[in-house]
């Protein structure tokens, strides 16, 4: 999939990780302002308030924001997902989180789940250039024979 447009970066963080994400965004503000930022509700509001970056905000994750981001991923409208999730806490919407991460893998977009990976990806020369992402092909899956 070719992207001549400005890249769309989705930023998400669980409550215990929001401070880390805000610090990361503040550190990378100069780079991030070149891209369209999309976020779930609370995280997006905090990013706007703390950094001044413009953010397209969806609903809070547990209220459907994760699914809204997932739909954008499935529609080819998200280029990079940064999701600082909390691996040490049980989340009531864990199913939504897993679905969002699964869709990112299915549609072959880069995913950063921690600060180190986010640092590597955001500083990649591929971020500022046209990138031909290999679009997944679902023909075999869609045309499989089912025994019913």
C-alpha cells in the first residue's frame, strides 16, 4: 500500500502508562507535529493539554475507542500504532485491546508497545519517506471452502 499522504499515527495508553506516553510525546513533539495524530479519548485529551499537539480523538478505549481505532486500521487509515499498554494490570476491556493489537498485525502496520520500540520506529528513516507497505491478501481466506 502506497502512502503519499501524511502518515496517521495512533497513540494509546492505559491509565498506568499515560504519564510515560505523555513524556515520550513531549520528547518527540517536533517529529510528531509532522504527522496526523489519532488517539482514544482520555489519552488524546491529555496529549493535547500537555503538549499542545492537535489530536483527533475517539471515545475512551473501554467505551469503544479501541474498536474505532481498529476500524481505521482495517480501513487502511492508520500507518503506525503506539500503544503503551500495562502488562502488569488486568484490564476490564482486555478483549478490545487484544483485538486492536491483532488487527495491527493482520493489516501489517508497525506497532510499538513500549518506549524503546516507539523510539526506534519514530526515528526510522522510513517514517519521513514514502513506504510501500505490503498489503495483506485475504483471497485464500475469503474463498476457503467451509464444511457446514
